[in-house]
C-alpha cells in the first residue's frame, strides 16, 4: 500500500487469495455477510502489518476464535440496530 492508502494490484490479489482460501477452508460463501466481514478484516490485517496470505489468515482465525469465545450458548440474543422492539 502506498502512502496515500491505495493498494497496488499484487496486494489486492494477495488479499483476495487469502480471502478465497479462508472461505474454502471454512466453508463460507465469500459473498455472504460473514464472507464480506472476513474480507473487511483481512484488509485491516494487511493495513496492520500482515504481509503474507498466511499471516492474514492466521490473524483472521485468531479474531474469529476470540469473537466466538465471548459467545455463551443459551444466552439471550443481543438486539442489533436493525431489530424492531415489540411489546
């Protein structure tokens, strides 16, 4: 990425390849909401200094594990901003 924050073609290809590899490994549709979230995280991982597909995938896997560890089965659902409240 250059100083103006623009990715070059090889960087975009590396991020795309990491995304597709991660999606295949985890049986995730790359165009699904979860797949798009993974792509966004990979962009952040690259900006944070991950310089290879493997580093980005390891970082994404770590992020997913940490996020999942905060979930407790049987807990009440957390409403999202799109939910409507009915009483």
